[in-house]
């Protein structure tokens, strides 16, 4: 496993968008992204900050189901 790169909230939203997630709303400093599938809906809140903390980024990776390698440097 490589190191996770430093990413902003908007960069993470762009990456999630390429994997089928759509922005459903913004409130304050958070963006809520959703992906509809046949049997479930995945919803992920993303802080719209310049740099996301490593734990926040790990949580987003876990919730999204996207390969960690997509987020590595």
C-alpha cells in the first residue's frame, strides 16, 4: 500500500464523480454525494476543506467502496 496523498474536498468530489457519485446538496462546509445502485444507496458527506485529515479520507474510502489505490500518491 502506498501513501495517501493530501486531497481537498473538491478533489475527492471530482474523484467520486468519476465513479458514479452525484452531488445532492451542500450545507455549510459539507458536500453530500450519493450513488444509486439497484439494491442500495450510498451517501457520503465530504467536508469542503483545502486539506482533508487522513482519518476523514480513510473513512470516505471505506464508505465509497472505491479502491484505495485511486487515492494514493
